[in-house]
């Protein structure tokens, strides 16, 4: 009887310790920002050419420090060539967009190349028209089914962007219509375009979000569920090769949706360095 009572006590203590450990990990992954880095190469850039793109995805109106100063300071330290916001900058339930517009305004003040594509939550929010106009006024360049050329110090790249697929307004052909296939090109698409058939030629890299990396991940299993893909998704997070000349990178994002927690999936922004291998 005494041994049984001791066994129960040990189980309770072990359970409490496990709950504390999991709780601490959830808090850390949800509220402490990390920087992910990936390095790519492309033959459309010469050997002496490189650029850095900072991707911020799925903010969902989350704050890292008062006024998002932690996030802004991190961006300032990195000083990327281009900043891309790949959708869901607010949650569909966000009823005050002042904070996120202030964040983008400060982001644009420190970088003249800030680009945005819409996410499903952005469109589902009743304030989406005010959000879009506010983002333009704050200095973000919105890529709605169009492309732009960006002159950097010694070379030019192209960015194309599509309206989120959930709206029925996405048009990849319009976005790619004016692309110069000789120039390194990045497509911004909030939802990973993995079920849309072959993408237009000339697109070298696709940057997406939307999945949150599953938001909650399990050891040895990975993402449990992701939107539009169901349980145990294939395209959850990371780098994927879609074809010989096209790569897809899915950022697991920075905020949360549905449940305000992350587990084994820390909030992150990603610095993407692209180096050239072309030329003599």
C-alpha cells in the first residue's frame, strides 16, 4: 500500500514537471523571436553578385516588444536589401490596425524596398480595405498580381506577387506577364502554390507562408496539421524543389492563429541570401 502511494506521488510529480517543461517551451517558442537563415545560389547572378531578402510572414498582429521594437531592431541590425511581408499581417479578428500600420511605417523608414502580398486573414478582416490603403501610405509596395524590377547597387532583380489564392482573385499569369526571364525573379505568394500546376517560366524562387509550419509540431512527426493540406502536410515549412529551376521556401512565420501557442516551432523571420554563380 505504501509503495503504491509512493508510486502515485512520483507519477504526479513527474506529470507536473513535464507540464512545466512543456509550458515553458510553449511560451518560449511563441514569444521569443529567432532568425532562420538560408543560402541559395543562382546562375542569373554573376559570381560577384549577391543579395539578402528578409521574409516576415504571418505576423497576425503579434507584438514582439512594445511597438514591435524587438522585431524592428532585429531588421535594422540585419540591414537586408529587400524586406518582404508574405501575408496575414493581421488576424481576421483584429479590430485595431494602428499598431501594424505603425510597424510597417517604421519598417519602411529604415528600408526603401518593403513589399507586401495579401493573406487570407488580411482579406477576411472587415477592415481589409483600410488595411491595404494604410499599408500603401506606410510605405509598403503591394504586389497584387503584378511584378516590379528593383535596381540594386550593381544589378537588377524582379519581384512578382499574387493576391491570396483563397480570394479567387489570384492571377499568376498577370503577375508574370512582364517578367524578363534573364533577370533573377522572386514570386511572393502567401499560400504555397503547390496545387496550381506548373508556374510560369522565369520564376526562380517562391516565398510563401500560411502554414505556420503546423504551429504545433511533434517529435519525429513534424507538423500535425496545416491549412489546405490537412493532417501531416508535405509542404509544411522549409525549402522545396518544385522543378529543375524553381525553388519554394515556406516560412513558418512569426504569429499564431486559432490557438495562441507554438510548440517545437519557434516564431521566426528568415534571412535569405542569394549568391551568383553565373558569368565568367
